[in-house]
C-alpha cells in the first residue's frame, strides 16, 4: 500500500490490489443465513406500544 489516505476510488482500488493474495482471499466464507425463529408479541409488550400511532 502506498498511501493511507487515498484521494480517489482509483487509488483505493490500486492500493487494495497491492495486498498479498493470502490476505484478500482468506478462504473463509460467510455462513448462510439461518431461518428466523418464530415469535409473537405478548400482551405486556402490546400495551407498551398501544396508542403510539398517534405520535407518528
């Protein structure tokens, strides 16, 4: 890397391509997203926000 403060996108891309390959492709992949757990609002929670539509 030549300059910690780049002035353009082209300079940023040039600096990124200067990184060693092993740092750019560490071989780790992001895991697939999990399915959301089912949920429901209980009465206490509902009462906390009941009527707030008047303020929006």
